[in-house]
C-alpha cells in the first residue's frame, strides 16, 4: 500500500495547526491544499499549516537565516503565507524536540520574519524570543459600526491592538473588522484588549486570513505593547488571558518573549487521493 502524506495536529492555547514534516522539501503546498487542510469539514481543520522544512531548502528565507535551522513555513487558513506565528512556533518547537530533530532544549528556528530562539521548559511550556517590537502610531477599525482606536504594532507581522473599556467578550468578531488599507495594505491582525490589572490583560483577536482564533501569540505581544504605551512605558510584562488560555508576554529593551503551552494532539497520514484532489 502506497504511503500517504504524514501530518501531525497540535495546538497552543487552542490556536490549532497542522504540521507537515517535509525533510526533502518536496511537498507542493498550494494555497488550495492549505485551504482544504484547514477546512473543518472537508479537511483536518486548523487555523494554519506549519511545513517543517530544512532551512537549506527554503528559497525565500529572509537575510540572516541559517541553512542549518529548521524553517517554519507558515500558511494562514486562507492559503496565504505569513511572516510569524507566536503560537505556531511553539508547537513547531515541540515537534522538533519530540521528533528528535534537535538535541538541546534551546535552539533556533527559521521563519519569514527571521530566526527565532526558542527554549523548551520543564513545565511543558515553550518560550520564544519574539524579537523587536515596534509601536508606530495609531489607526482605527470598526466593529458593527462602532469605531475602536488602536496602536499599530509590528511583531514581525502587522497588528492593531485596541485597548477598550467594552468587555471583549461582548464583541461580534464573526466578520473582519473594517480597517484602513492605507495603513495596512496587506491586511492586519486586530486585537481587542481589556486591562484587568497591572500585569494582567484579557484579549480577543481577529487574524487576517483566518478569522477569530482562540489565541494569537504575536497578538499577545502586541496587546502588551499597546497597554504599556498607554502607560507611557516601553518595557514590562503581563499575563494575557485569551479564550484558549493564558500566555505570558514580556517586552524588554533588547526584544520580547512569549511563553505558553504547546501540545501535540495527533498524528496520521493524508491519503494520496485526497492530497491529489487539491
């Protein structure tokens, strides 16, 4: 019997992903296949796809990437590529560790936003160095006709983090928030954030190319950056409560970190007939 396409399913604070090991760099991961894979009725169902490929085989890796690193080729559920995924890279790191593809608890992973240092912790969490966080002005989005002002934050991908007094659980995020295409020509991840206390936030997020997700790692860092900016601060840390669970984000002068769970749920094979159909 001909062998199918190996896959794994994983999640980080219920932000779920399909992992496709591709050690030879030969999987043709077309947008239509990604959409079918992520579809929760005709495929496996996920918020995105993580192709696990050697850095040496990646032709569009950014400057500074190492061919010796494993590269996280991340795709949104709509088939588009994305620069970074904070929850996804933790799941990616968990796979590399459990598959024996790395031998140390600390190592580097390649991504389209550049290499990221990760550390597997004894409590089952993974810490990721998320890089420099840039806050660059403000913009607005609309939800059901209501306007929300937010901080434009770059965490390797674009975010608009909106602090609000409106309880985030009351918002309808079933449709994409209306945003300014002049500020975000390629779309934007939008966070709605309640400040619960110093060092404690609650967040919901609508991700570009996906929709509302249970959590967003880069969005967690963006939410913290916006909360700090509102206090006139550049550095700090917070626990961030998302619908999928709690994450811890920290921003320091040298960059930022994100710590949270990473769970591998299942593994199996996609049939070649299904793969060929898309």
